[in-house]
C-alpha cells in the first residue's frame, strides 16, 4: 500500500501539471469546491498525458498508438509510477468515488482513434467518436460530485458532445491543416463541398450552409442537455452553466462571422469571460 506521503506527492504532481496548462482547463476554476479540486486535477493529468502522447513529439502514428496502448495497460495495472507518477492519485480518486474505469479507457481509445481516422462518413460516426472523446469527462465529473443517475448521464452526454462539436467547428481551419476533417462526408456531398475547397479556404454559400447545418445540430444538443442544470446543486451547477454559456458564446461568434471559420478562429476574450460571469451572477 502506498504511504500517505507518496499519495500526497502524486496529487501534487497532478496539481502542478494542471496549473501549467491552466489556460486550456476550464473545469477546476474557483467555482469548484477546494475539497474536490485535487480529484479534478488527477483526472486532468490522466487526460493531459494521453493527449500529449497522441499529439506531441516526432513518433509516427503507429508508434503513438502503441504508446497509448501501453499507457492504457499501465493505467489498468496501476503500474509504471516512474513514468506516470499521477497514477496513485488517480486510482485513489477512482476508488473513492467508484468511477468506472471504462470512462478512462474510452478516452484513450478516442486518442488512439485520432491516429487512425481523419475523416468521418456520417454524423453517427462523429457522435460515436464524441461518446469516447468528450462524454466520459462529464460522467466522471458527475461521479466526483456523487451524482450517479442514468438520466443525468444522458443529459451530460448531450452537453459534452455539443461542446466537442463546437470545438470542431471553431477549429475547422486548424484541423484541416493537420489533415483532419470532422465535417461528415455525407454532409459534404449533400452541400456539394469538397475537402480540397475547404483546405483552400474557399468560402461560398454552399460552405456557409454546410457549417450552419452543423451549428444548428450542435445547438439542439445544447438544448437537449440543459435540463441537467435542474438536477444539479451548488457550485457545480454554476460551473456547468458557465461552461454551457461559454460554448454558446463561441457559437454566437461563429454566427456573427457568417459561419466562416475557414478564415478565422473565434475565441473567448477577457471581455467575453467577464460578460459570461456577470450573466451567470444575474441569472
């Protein structure tokens, strides 16, 4: 059994890793109770390292896939602490809140899929990807706050998928440069748009209608998930509401850009953050 000091050091590793990437981490904000933060940090450390394996470095795609599989196996065996000192803290959190390990292995499977698949034939395929890349995060957060209701899990899935899709449409130009396209291929055909046109940043009415179609789908998912707020209490409710408002603000910016995310990437500014915070307080 790990000594307490070892576990404390492991949680500190997670905290340091999280804070070093804090600009990309909206969950462990001041709205999250301090007693929960170390557990949020442990979950983030797990996902951050998997993401780095998948996207960083000079390894080939096959090498990254093998590296991710080794990471998955080391996680399941709770081993290789020299390379992954965050594992003791993560497992302490998993055991404390009885979190299903499949939620973590699904995240790794999504990172593996990123190195196997760069285009999606249809929206159902994209939703399946989101079920592994995004939805586990929401379910893990609910477990950390002792919510274990299947209806709440489903509502959370809608929100997390909507947030993931929002990120896809926000990062459209960046992903195309990396050789990835999350716009479903059957929709490209439906709107008579080719990937080559998108890569060349050719924006016309067909591209506009294609992206608008995806935005409308995404907004429906937000609407379908927002009932979750009625089942939450305390600071978590405020945190999730702020996260939803942030996603919707990105969509609002895309709409104001006339859906042309080929030319520019919409961002949340400091003013946007303050505006969202005031809106949250006054609601």
